[in-house]
C-alpha cells in the first residue's frame, strides 16, 4: 500500500491549483437552474476548455488529457477546494460520455465527445416517464422506424419527465420503445436527439427551491435520423444500465464534494459552538469521519480499477453512502442555524448566503434520483448478497 | 499513490484463509464449547504458516511483512472467530517487543516466531489476558516503565467472559527491577505503539467478525422459509442485510488506511486508528444486531453459531479503547488541535 502521491502527481496538483486560482469566478454564479445562471455556467465550461480541463480522463482526441483516475481525484479535490462552479455539463461528461466511449461508433464519438467536453453542447437525460420511475422498464414512449426520401428515421411519440436541465440544454439522450410488440426491458433503443427538433414541447417543472431544474418533454411525431441510435436496435436497456452504473459509480459524486461540505460544517459549528449541545458536536465529528471514509473507499476502488478491476453492483453501495451522508450533514447544519435556518439565499442575513438551506433541499433529492435508495438496497441484496428475487 | 495490497500480502491472506476456514470450522468450535474448552491446539501450525512471525524481521525467523498486510490476517481470524490468541501475540505484543531490540528481547521474538513461546501485553486498556498459559510471558506497560515477566510471576485470577471461547484471566503484577525493560522516560513510545496496534488489530478482527455474521445471516435467509418463500425474498429482510453490507464496504478501507498509517509511522496514525476502531465497532454492532434479527428465535439460542460471533464482538469492542475513548481522540484533533480538513488534506 502506497498512500503518498508521486512528485508527478504533486506537480499535477499544483498545476490544477494555480490554474483554478487564476480562473475560478470570485463570486458564486447564479443557480444553473435559471436561464441566466445556465449560460454563465456554460461560459465557465468554455473557460475550463480553454485550459484543457473539460474532461481530463478522456483521450486527447476527444478533448481530454488522458489522465488516470488518481489524477481525476486530485483534480476534483482541487476543484472543490477552490469552490469552482457546479458542472452544468455533468450529464454529458459523467454519464453519456463514458457510455459513448464504450458503445459508440467511431463517428459518434468524434461527433459528440469534443463539443461535450467543450461545453458547446449541454446534455439532458430522459429516462423517466410519468408511469415509469423506479420501474424504468415500464417505458412507453415510442420510436417508430420509417423511411423517407431514402433516409431512415425514428419518429418519437410519447412523454418523458423529471429531465434535469432539459429546459435550457441542447441535446438529450433516452430510451424509447422501438419494437411496438415488446414489453419490459426488451425492444428498447438508446437515442440521442437535439431538444429543438420540431414536435418537441418542453414544460418546465419548478423544483423544491422554486427554479425550473427539470422538465417534462412531450414528443409529437419527432423525426430523428437512425444514425442517432447508440448501439443496436433493441439493445437500449443494457446500455442504459451501463449509464446508470456510471452515475452511481465513481464519477458523478466524488469525495471532495462531501469533504468540502464536512469542512464547512466544522467551520459553521465552531462559529456557534458555545450555544450547542454535545449531540451536535457528535454529528459534526461523524460527518468528518464519514466524508473521509468515502474518500478512502473511492481511492481504494480507483486503485482496483487502475489494476483492471471492474465496478459492478457495489456502485449501489456508493450511491446510498454519499446520498445519506449529504443529507445528514445538511440536516446537522440546519439544526445548528436554529432560527436562521429558514432564511433563503435572497436574505442578506442568511448564514453562509443561504447555501445550507439550498444544499439541504438538494440533499433530499439524493436518495431519490439516480435510482432510489430502496431500489439500490434491492440491487445489493440480490446482486451482492445473492438473495432470491 | 496506490490504495491496494501487494500480491505477497494477498497470497499470504489466501493461505491463512484456506487454513483457518478448513480447521477452525463450526463443528470444531461447537465441540470446544460442549467440552468447556477454548483452544484448538493448533499453535504450532500457526507458526509453520508463518503467521506468528509475520511482523518480525527475517533474521529473527519472521516474514518481515508490514502491519498493513497483517490486518488482512486479522480479518480472516475474525471471520472464523478463531479462539487462539494469534492476534494478541503476533499482531500486538510482538511489534511492541520488537521495537526494543535488546539481546534478550531478540531471543524472545525468535521464540515467538517459532511458536515456542507466547507473549501478551497487559495494559490498562487491555486488563484481561486471553488464554494465558503458565509457560507464557507478559509484557507489562505501566506509567513507570515496561516490564517483562513470566505468567507464573504474576498474580492471576480467572475472569468470566460471556464469550465461551475466551478463557480470560485478570492480572496483578508486582514487577521489580530485574523485570524492567525500559524506564519511565522511554515507556511512552512503547505505550503508544501498543495502543495503536491494539486498537487497529482489534478493529480488523471486528471487521472479519462482521463479514462472518453478515454471511451467516445471508445464508440463513436463503434457506429459511416462511409464508411459502425464503425469508430472504422479503424486502424488509433484504434491506436490513444491505444496510449491514454497505456499512462493511465503507468500514474496510478505513481500517486499511489506518494500517498503512501505522506501518509508515505517519504523524496522524493515532487519529486514523481511532477512526478505524470507531468504524469497526459501529459496523460490528450493526452486523450483530442485524444478524440476530434475521435468525429470529434461532438467533437467541446456542443452536446456531451466531452467538459465538456476537459474543466475541461484545468482548473485544471495548478492548484497546472503547468507542468513547476513540471518539474523544478524534474530537480533540478536530476541535482543539484544529486538524486540517477538507479536500486535498487526506493523504498529505
Ligand atoms: C432532482 C432530481 C433530478 C432528476 N433528474 C432526472 C433526469 O435528469 N432524468 C430522468 O430521467 N429522471 C430524473 N429524475 C427522476 C428519478 O430518476 C426518479 O424520480 C426516480 O427514479 C424515482 O422514480 P419516481 O419519482 O417515479 O418514484 P417512484 O418510482 O414512484 O417511487 C416512489 C417511492 O416508492 C419507492 N419504490 C418504488 N418501487 C419500489 C420497489 N420495488 N421497492 C421498494 N420501494 C420502491 C421508491 O424508492 C420511492 O421511495 C430526477 C429526480 C430528481 C428528484
């Protein structure tokens, strides 16, 4: 076991740190769930690209730097240490990107990955439907194949919902039923489509914080060329499961995010220590320990992956651990702020600019999105422990 | 940066695993309990496998391996609820003794590696010694110095553990000058070494016990049928076991990280060890309570093996510092000593 960074890794950290010091906006950007905030976050993605930091683990040909997972973790540590903006491109770079890398044709990779890393095309994810949430195999939205003037198309009809960032994004990916006779996870195909196509209607949905963070998408005879299908026709379910694996696995929520929150929680606690009960102190300490544990676990997994290992159903453990840690930390912060806890980010007296309340609301979504934690527990029981279905 | 064990460490772990799972079986343990015995009588075999001298230098007959690999052995010992004091002798007493490097202690280390003699540490955080034999030696750590005594020179009184496989004795010793290894000025280093190894190795054993209990409960849930189906097909049962499994997955790297810190003698090793012990106590408590719940009435009896694992957890959780002791150490670092926290501080 070798838990020291090499000089090369230390040098890489310094490079990231000085670049971020020089470029991270001094004032936090407005929420990326607003029209203005979205575009400012897109500008930030372009700034990242100008330093070649768009998605460092990808090969250079696709706009990356060919970094390994340890360098990725170092980058993330510096990123959160600098309080850099949230990644508006996260659905693309963390979820669709790795999926394209595994299942995309060379043309698709060349077409989609570079603009994704550059922030020129921001992606939304469209799996969920009104009657297909946890039970995603109940999807009913259709993609009917037609030929017109010698060109093959899919015609999309139906409805998706809860699609994050779809209100402002450029493209979306999702699975649609290409075989009308099929049921459950058969006969589904993985399709990429621009969100401004004729026949698409987007209805913003206000989230808990009041902003339109996700949307319903309606499809009325929307024509998409068949080249926009990822993988074979009818193979959509398997590919979508790989995407979901990336979502719960190593990339989406790196430990630095939670270590930063724990650090700020310690600071918040110290500012009002004298008036608080020992129980609060205990929760703060546990937050620190669990954020560290998440970090150890991630380095442990990353080292295993670098040695050629694979991450399987254990990704579900990750998702449960970080989402519940995040909720607990924010709950503790709310309890520390007492009568000030209700003040929103717009109130000048709000502690830490209202970020705890905002974070608490978002932390409540963690155990729901990316597959609810109940579903993750089912997966762990059946796939890691081998219990009967 | 590489958070993984070496191939050598994994190979030795596998060898130990095969041996322990093959010999320290459920039947073997049940027979001991029935006969009111606590020893499998396999000390020489443990020596031959190299487990006793894992941490000792090669010239002393050891394998010169490091404690970040030893925790893997401790996990295996916990997984089968090994009753022999392997961890106490080879994982805790031996590294403390080795630090002294006098002729007398070197000879004793060699004897320990060969399985000829055993040594245990008596310390305020480890007041009762397990399976202490008349032929064994005791390393006594007190404020005024470290002392080496034979068991026969100590005043021993049988103590009664709820764990039927622990044969413990409380000890009172009145060392005199000829027993002294080091005096007041040098005992602090040894004392810290003992505290760190003691808590770390106990944490790793708890990890193994937890894995053992989760496995037992999972197998039981696949077999036992109620309402026409295996109870493991019911979601409430699944979710209990998943919770314990998640806790285990996230406790393990905490113990490995602490083991690495101890083997590299890092400045924050004590803090890492305290984190490890807290994480281990928490997962073992959860695993034990989950496992008995899943066994239903059966779990409340001597009919299934679970009680042996559960009682071992109760017995050792408080050794080398209970949860409160270690929480206070973390508390001190975090709130009084202003430990650096946040991203990029973990490994630097
Ligand atoms: C902030 C946020 C962002 C999101 N972004 C996206 C997005 O970008 N794209 C997208 O496609 N979707 C997105 N979603 C949707 C998300 O994937 C779904 O909300 C989630 O899969 C749960 O589905 P549901 O809301 O229909 O709840 P339901 O499936 O109706 O579940 C309701 C409750 O029942 C429980 N439950 C359901 N089935 C079972 C079962 N078999 N066993 C035990 N318990 C069960 C659930 O765990 C949950 O507690 C987002 C959701 C949120 C909150």
